[in-house]
């Protein structure tokens, strides 16, 4: 299996994935007899890219992941944490308090109290792609790549939608500033500063601002916004991630963001995405229905930890 971006799969997670996917799948006699995998191997052999079934499964896994990675904008706007647990409980400490004491006076000890937030990894995202045996008999390598790539793209889109839905579910009174920040025209640098200020007044630091391409087009007409960038390693325009402004926020854009909606987030404290099972590909077959293909899945959990780390706006 080729090297997968460590951003998407940390080494420990890649090792776990290999244990779960490759050990079980490659040792299975059904894998070698699966017409879809046979077609992948045959097409790969013809192109000189593959030599065995293990390589075929690994190559297919890589294709799905590579197609998914550019669209995983959701992972740019929320903190991601791999886990092996079905439920993770996060403690959230309430702020302590200091007192001014008279000389010789007794020191007041106020125990720090905690709240907890439970996040279940109960969201499973799936994409199935199948075709007929006749198609597989004539399949070429580009055709196989297209099937795998579409699976990765759709999973990435669904994941981003879930993150945005999480932020949309925060009650207006619980947002930074205690209300939705309503716009009155095109989004400008002044509007960006307004979102930044709402997070800052909650004693947090906005790390990302999320917009629709329509709002990005508005910002590109604002010299103050253009001059706010230090271009460098953080720039990945093709993916939808711009460089970081001198306010400390990177700008992320996606068509999954509703036109006119804007989100500013302190990703270090606002919410968590738990990854119980990262993008995993498994072949399947249903001879009676003449369906042969594969299923790409992932299992995640989402939860808000500090809602005041999110500012949300509409009408921009």
C-alpha cells in the first residue's frame, strides 16, 4: 500500500487500519474469488501497476483516500481525534476564581468544578459502488479509478456536511456574542474582523473562518482582505484552504456552506470529531443480483464542547 498522508491517517491509525482491513481481507478466500477485485487486479496487471491481490486492494484503498482527501474540508474546521472507543467523555473545567486576602487571613480554597460532554462514534458514512459482471470483464484501469474516486469524493462531502450541521445546531444564545451575526451586504474585511472580535470577546481565538465561494469572491474584491495574507505553507487553494491572515485565522471555502452563511471557529476548543474507523474499503458481491463492487465506509462521532468558540452569521 502506498504512503497515505499523515494528516488523514496518523501512523498509529494506519497500522490499525492494516490490521483490520488487510489481514482480514487478504486472508479471506472470498477476496481472491471476488469478480470486482479480479477486475482491479487484471486492469492493474495490464498497466504494469499491480502484481498480486494484496497490491490490488491496497491500490484501491489509496485511490479512494486520495480522492477523499481534497474534499475533507470538514477536518479543517474541527479538531480531529482518532479513537478505539464507542463513546468518549470529555471533561470541561469551569473557570476558577481568585480572591484578595487580608494579611494573615485564611486562604480561601475553591475546588475547580467540571462538566462533561459525551461524544458517541455512532455516525457511519457509506458509499457503495457496484456494476455488472459484464462491465467488469471489459473494465480498464481508468474505469476502476473513476469508481474509486467517486466513492472518496462523496464520503468527503458527507463528512463536511455533518460538521456544518453540528455548528448549525448550536442555539443562537449559545454562540459567541450570544446571537447570530447578521450581515447587510457583501462580506468584507470589516465583516471578517467582526467575527474575529466575537470569538475574542469570549476569551477564545478564532483559528478558521468558513465561507461559500460566493463570499470568497466578495472578499477577493477587498484590498484589505488580500493584504491580510502571509502566503506560505498553509496555502492549498485547490483544496479550498487559503493562507492564514494576520488575525490568526485561515480561510476555508466550500460549496457545502450555504450561500451567505459564515462560521468563525476556535478549532482548539469548540468541538471534536472522533474517528473510530477512518476511510476503509471492502469488496462485496451479490451474484443473484449481478452486482459486484466495493463499499467505502468511515465511522465518526461529533460533539460540541464549548459553543462560545463558534460564531455564526447569515445574510452576507
